[in-house]
């Protein structure tokens, strides 16, 4: 039954384009990359660790559950996850919205990881302002940053950022989602694959006859749009009914008010999906106040302290593991490889995983989230 549901969902999501690669390769370049990939695979079998061209389609993460986050990243003997000497570097990080729980956690994790490896870090919060984010990146380049990390607010409007980094000869690493113009690598996930995974998970966990409500992340984000489209396609293909879709723009109070209105309107919900933990917890507060907290299973994006605490306390049923620690480490490793003249596939993804009550305490202990 699981395989049948998954095949239906994946078939439904095939009509949605995979995440675009960073530099917009031509057909000739793709043919060249394909040929080079075959040559590199032969070399790897012979134990050859020389530098290779970028050979993997950045948007193809269908095998991410088995590939992990080392795929396609090489610079001599340097590999993501295996770097021990980070040297001394100065980098910049522009966050799209540090006011959310995940955004704040990402900034804190990158700061802590740079402290661990001895790197100088310049941080900035774009506050959901694309023009401001471009200015921040330009200022980081002027300040001497060697690599730019960016969690983009609007993936389709980052052209000035791409241009500034290219003109300065500075690697641009996107976090969580790629942009539509040039970038060197994205540390994140193919949201088509993730959306199909989550839709399958919800149907397998709660049944195909469920009524699902969906609280979207910011509408300006291509990442959340792609996730939304893939999830809706998967849920509907499996027979689930999507009864409500709305956008509290990532805010807890807005989500709480929205859920209060749904309750007043008599909307029947079995499962709520939320694109971040803030909205999930706001919705839970409204449900709890109405005595309905046990009637609706809440699942969300996250993997950080707020949502995992919610899972631990029974407020949230499960959380997709965004894991900022993995994002930070992978971004720093990628920076070392790029600064060493190496190549990385356009997308470096971690496996999809939903964290539930059966493992949340152990995971929180491993991540230092419990006293």
C-alpha cells in the first residue's frame, strides 16, 4: 500500500519542474557535463581524487535519501562532512527573516559554528525586504567577505545579488532554497521531492480520507510555493481533501487568529500542515483554547528547539527536520571546497525525515536542546 501511494504521489508531482540549477546551463554544457560525469565515475573507481567538473544535475535530488549530503562535492581530497582544517576566513550571511523561530535558529547556529572553526562572520537580517538583502550583500562584499551565504527572501528577484557576487568573484551559497539566477551551490532540499515525501507521510500516517488544512509560508518564496504545489498534488492524488489553504506570513499571532476564524466557521480539520513552527504553535493555541487540541494533528517544517519542544509536549505531532546544524556545517564545508578551487553540485541535500514523539527526546539531547 505504501509503495502504491508513493507511486501515485510521485507521478502527480512529475508535472512540476525540478529545482533549477544555479547558472542556467545550456544543452551543450549539459551534454558536456554528462560526458564528464562518466569520466569522473571511471576515475573514482580507480581511486582518482583529482578535481572534477560540476557533473550532477543540481535539481535532481530524487536519490537524496541514500546519497546524504556529500554528493557531488569535491576539491582534491576535500569532501563535505569530512573537512577538519577550515583555515581562517571571513564570510557574510544575509538571513531573509530572523524574526521567525527557524530564521533566528539559523542565524544562531551559523554564528556558533563560525565561532567553533574560528571564522569571522558578518550577519544581517533582510526583514523580508529583497532590496535590503541586495544592499546587505553588497556591503558584505565591500567589507571583505570571501563567501556569501544567503537565505533568499524572494528567489526570483535575486539578480542584483548574483551579479554583485559574480563581478567580485565571490562564491554565493544559498541556504534552504535556490534562486532563479546564478549561484554556486544551494544547501537545501528539492521541495518537489520533499513535498511528495510529506504528502505520502501524512496519508500513510493518518489515512487517505483525511481533511487537511494548509498554512503556507510567505507567498514571495518560491521554495514554499514549490513545496505547497507538490504537497497538494500528492495529497489530492491519494484522495485526501484539502479543506483550507491560507498564508499567515510565518507569524504565530496571525496563525492563531486564522485558526480561531476557521473554528468559528465550523471548518472540519483532521490534519494541519504548517510551513513553520511559529504558525503551528499559534494554531495549537487557538485549538487548545477551543478544546480541540486533541482533534487536529499538527505537522510542520522545523527541526529546531521550538517545534521539537512542541513535539515533546504533545502540541505538534511531528516535524520535518530542517536541522540548522547540518545546514551550517554543510555551508562551511562547501565554502572551503569552493575557496580551494573545487566544484560542488548545484544542490547539496540532506535526507527527508519527519521527527515524531518516538525519537524527539533523543534527538533534542543530541542537539543540546535539553538541559
